[in-house]
C-alpha cells in the first residue's frame, strides 16, 4: 500500500472530491453508434448512493484522449478495444496510465471480439480495472461493474487527497519558518491554509495581544485586532474587529474554546493560546466550499500544527533575543574597557548589515550578522591594557601578542557548552577570521578569498572603516576622502572588491549610522 501511495498521482487529469457533487463523469468510448445508444438507455436511470452519471461520448482513441486532457474528474471509461484500429483501446490505456500518469480513472474494457484481446492477457499486461465481453454485457453486469468502479474511484480520491493534505501540512509548517516576524508568520499561516484547502475566500488571524521584543504585549483594546488577513480582510489589518463585524459575530469569535475549530454554514472559527494563556489568537476563514469530514479533520490538524509552530517560533525568538542582549552586553564590556571605542560595536553591527543587504544576504543571515558582529574583538579582553591602550606605535613583540586576540576570542566563544549554536558558531568564526585578507596575507590562518566566510569578510570591511573614521589612543580620525582612497587601495588585497564597491555606493547610509552612534 505504501508504494501505491508514493506513486499516487492524478496526472494531467485534475481530480477533486469537492467538485464531484454526486456527479460521476463517465466516458463511453466505442466506434459503433448503436452501442452508444444502447448504453445510454441502460444507464438512463442509473443511481448509486445518490451518485448519478454525467456521460461523455467518444468514437475513437483520439476523442478519448481529447476528453481526458480537457475535462476534470473523469472517473470511469467504458472502453472498446477495437475502434479505428484493432488495438485502439489498449493504446488509450497506455496513454492514460503512462503519459497522463493518471491512475485514478477506472477503466472497464469492453470488447465484441475477445479473440483480438484475450481477457487473461489483457488483465495481466494492461492496467485496467474490469473486463466485459459485449455478448455478456447484461444490464446487471454493467451496473455491478459501475458500482465497483465508483466505490474504488471515490475511495482512491479520498486517499489521494488525505495524503496530499498531510504532505501540505508538513511542508507548510516547514515553509512558515522562513518568516522573520510573527506578523509575517501569521500571514504565512493564512496563505498555507488557503493553498491547503483550495480556498479562494477571506480569512484573518486576530488577537488582543502581540509578540514583541521578547514578550507578549497587550494591543490595548477590548476586542481582538486583525494582525494578518487575506482577501477582503487585507484592508482591515491592524483594525479592531468591531469595525468589521456586527456584535453577534464578534461574540461568536471570542466565545470559542481554546484549541477548538467551530464550523458554521459559511464561516469557520478557531482559537489557540501561544505560550501565555491570556494571549488567545483567533483564526477566521470564509468559503463557499462545503466541507466534508476529511476537510474538517485536515483543518483541525493544520491549526493544531500551526499553533505548535507559533509556540516554537515565539520560544526561538525569545532565545535569540536573549542571546542578542547577552552579546551586546559583552560588547559593551569590551567598549568600557577600551575607553576610546565608544559605540564601535553598534556602528560595526549596523554597517555590516548595510553591506550584507547590498551583497544579497537573506533576512535571516542579516539578523545573524547584526547579532554576532559585536563580538569580533572580544579576544582583546585577554590582552594587557598597556598594549591595547598604548598611545604610541606597538613593538613587534606587542603586535605579535595583539595578533593572538582572534584565537583568544574564538576559544572564549566556541566553548563546548555552546558549540553547535548557530549564533555563537558564527560569532566565533567572525572573531577568529575578521583579520584575514582577501589576498591570503592576513592572520591567524592566512585564508584567502571565499575560504573566509562572508560574515567575517563583511565585518572586516566594517571594522576597518569605522576604526579609521574615529579617533583612537594611537591615532586621529581620518577624513572621509582619505578613508575612501585607502579602501579602494586595499580592494583585492585586504578586502573583497565587491564589498568595497558596495561600501562606497552606500556611503550616505553609512554616514547616517556614524551620526546615530557618535563616539
């Protein structure tokens, strides 16, 4: 069964449970017009479990193929073997199964010349579902074949959509983690739910609370506020739902028990608590589609899955923000010790983000860069004040000692207890490699070009630019034109040329950062 499920595919012929509407589409395929007339008479009053037939007529293999390509939900084919050719019907079977890759449609082979298509050979070698000789094609035998085909088709269709639904639930949960804010995350939920259930209607997520800066905060309203929406509700984002709905609907929304989905005639409401019990979220969606029990189970499973995903999202954000706060506090410790470096870590962090964004890094990578850049010089804690704060030129021995600060920093950050944490792994890499050079003449490992991580390459440019822009115990601040000249001179030597170009193209944004975080 698992192999069958893995290969279950509707192919080019689309199928949908919701579009059956108790109508089963059937093709009568035969080159004899009398056969069509007789079959029509036989099937005129056919009814099975409230299913009736919607009949299409084809007189050649080409016509069958055309119908299969144009029409949705073809469930059954009563297929003659011999039409324009002795094996036209068999050619159609191969086309449907192998080219269209449609294994849902039930094929009942009918032949008036069994010698040309022996039953045993046909059933063994072709993927058909029944075989009837026209001479024995009584009304009861045809009805029995159709009953069996309808049961098989509808069961397979439900199985197929259950499988696809579960796949979408899993896939959509993974997809949600690309969003970097809870509001985008909520919007992603609505998009995924719409795709999952073939909805083309209106939906929203509302709450009295919102996650921000590491905690759940009140939105200061008596009613939930729409935080994300699709369709008609897009224009109502950030609005109190009392501006959108009459009081009785608002009451229905707020009365939903947590973790439950309630289905009404034209709309559906669900609610859940992400972490803090008082921070109830509400999800509302409308549709003209009549939901069957499978749809409802899928919706409940999806909402439960998404509520777990939201909880994980918030917890991960809290951990990340705690780590970020810790890192910036560590950076402040370094700045306090290196008294001439006030606000250096903030400038390097923000300049790095400007360069990373221009370079094309993802939103997630930019956030990691912003968080980890402040630890680039943490290794200097292990260097004596007499050397780090020396006003004059360093001796060779002193410079050799200063050159050890990348390794000191790496060892501090990359301890066994936090090794494997993405944030601290990147911070350790930046601390270790921000003095490597594009041409391979840097330290401590002499890495070159792309051997140096993009994070370390970016921080290297930002660090040098900021250091030159500000006064230090051993030097005065350089004028901007002189800094630009040096950066251009070092392009292809100390720095990746692309990053130098991006620095100069974004110099006005970077000047704003220097003004925002003065020395």
